């Protein structure tokens, strides 16, 4: 009356789970410590295992699902003659379930081939097993499974389940270890090929008249392409059922989640590509962005390295450069510098202007192509101010050096010409004649006794 798997003895299945052979395999096999001791190989292995967990989703889509029998599905054919008695069916199932020791308060009844199971099962698997066993019993039309699962936590059973799962995982790893090793070799070859590709591109583009940032972009994209191809190859080697189409499917399925998780990284990546492709500054230029001024030392796909004027190195994300205003200080070979210089009101304005212009023109840091401009700008509180403008090199060090020379030259020229650079003056007016007389005597040195 029992067909297929229902004839197996359930206690034998439990004894198979507790077989000592798995522990023997685990204790006799040692984990390759060389992989753990090598940080690069260990990181590559972890990356490969993470990709495997994601790739199983795409692989499962192409694998047809296993057929599952529904316990309450009517039988394909319903016999009319020579049908087993309901009491015989219920008695046979009751003896099978009681011999397993997995059920309590068991009640098995059959009414015209419809079996009803009531009681408590020790686990959900045992509950499902009871329903399948009853379903496969001859002349059973349908099964109504009312078994409840015992809510008591069995630590011993849980430990066995965990141990079994770990043993299964370890055995699967041992089976796949040759493939994983071959995948690691493929990744190491990919690293070599990426360096070789960068070297070949450097030799090809080294003497071309291209911007250095555009060359850097080609180098980095070439290396990235080799790494993507190598990573797909390693995935196919490690998982034989995986194909490039399935791998790309996995990447497509995870693109939304990856996009949200790594939004800033992708934002910096695309900003870096645009900066390297055609942005108005290059390596060696001095820029100012977000309050930071310095020299651009390197532009990568993700960030830009800026050496500030005091020697500090700033790593700035490319998205910051792309979104904010950037002042390129060295976009032209020359920059105009302005300075305010004041002379006393008693001095001749035209003479002062000529003296200042000649002093500025005598400095060797002044670019001769541009003219020196000196304009009377305003009547200040103590002086007539002149705006002095000249052109010099565009680098910050050149500007500071030129400003130092110009200030020194103007001071010496005005001193030699007898033109006063005034201190701030204050004029005090007293309406009380007694106070005015006392202050006048104080200034003249006539102090009353």
C-alpha cells in the first residue's frame, strides 16, 4: 500500500544524518592557509564568492523548477472497485507515523479515501513528510494535513541542522576549490594583462600631441576594460554553468540596488570621465574650488589630488569639482595683479603717478608684453589712492614674488622723490574757546603753572 519514498524507514534517515563520515572528512581536510595569509588572494576569493551568491539568482531563472506535489491535489485516477478499507488506510499510516517518533497526540482518520492528519509534529519538515507519505499511500484521494508544529526549541536538533549545513557548505567548497583556484589564476593573469595594456597604450600615445588628462582617461578605461573581461572569465571558470549572458543578466538585475548603494561612487566616476575627457584644467594647473587652492597633481576616474600652497595634499571627489565653480588660475600664462598705493594730499598727483609707473616698470617680474596701468582711484581719509595694475606670471608663487618686488620698488621711488606716504590723519575741532586755547598752548609747549 505504500509506494516510493513512503516505504523508507524514517529513523534510518535520521541515522544517516548522524553518520560520522562527514566529521571524518572535515577533520582530515585542512584549509589552504596560503590563501588566508595572502591579502590579495583572500580579497579576490571573497569577491568571487560574493558574486557567486548574486549569480545564483540568474542561474536559477534558466533552470526549470522541480515538480512539487500538492498534498491536497486530487489523485490522477480514482478507483471504484477493489478499494482499500478506510480503517486499513488509517491504521497503516498511524503505525508508520508512530514508529518514527516524530509526532504526538496523533490522530489519523480516513473517510472515502480522504485522510485527515491531526496532532503535533516535531518540525515543519516532519509535518510535510507526513503529508507526502499519506498522499503516496494507495487508494488515498486527498490529504487534509492539520498537524501543528511543536514550538519547543530543540537545541540538539538545531545544532545538528547547523552542523549539517556547515558540513555541506565545506564539502561544496572542497569540490569547487580547483575551480576557485583556476579563477584566482585567471584574476592574477588579468592583473598582468591590465598592466601590459596600460604600458602598450602609454607607448602608443606617449608621443602624440594629446592632453595628458585625455591620455590618463584612455589608460584607465583600457585597464578597466581588461579587468571587466577578466572578471567575467574568472566567473565562468569558477561556475561552469555561468555564461557571459547570464553574468550580464546578474549585473542587470543588481544594477538598481548597486546604483542606489554606490550612487556617490558612480557620480564621481562619470564626473571623472567628463573631467578627463575635456575639462579646462589639466595636471600641473593651479585651481581654486570650494575654498581650496592648489596645484592639480593627478586626476583619476574617482577623485582629483590637489597639492595646496602650504604643501598639504587634498583628495577632492570629482563630483565636487563638477558641481561647484572652479577658478583655473593658470588657464593663461599671465595674470593681472592690482595694488592700492596712497600719497599725501599735499603731493602733486601727476608727479606721483609718473614715479609709481616708472618704479613698477623697473621690476624684472613684470611681463613686457602688457602695459603698466596707474590710475588715481579715490580721495581717501588721509591720502589720494592710486590703483596700480600690471601683468606677471599666473602661478601663485610668481604673483607673490612680483607683488613683493613692486611694493619695494614703489616705496623706494617715492622716498627718493620726496613724496610722502601718509599715516592716517585725525583733525579735532573744539567749539569751546577755552578748550581750544588750552590745546593750542599744549601744542606750543606753553603749559600754565
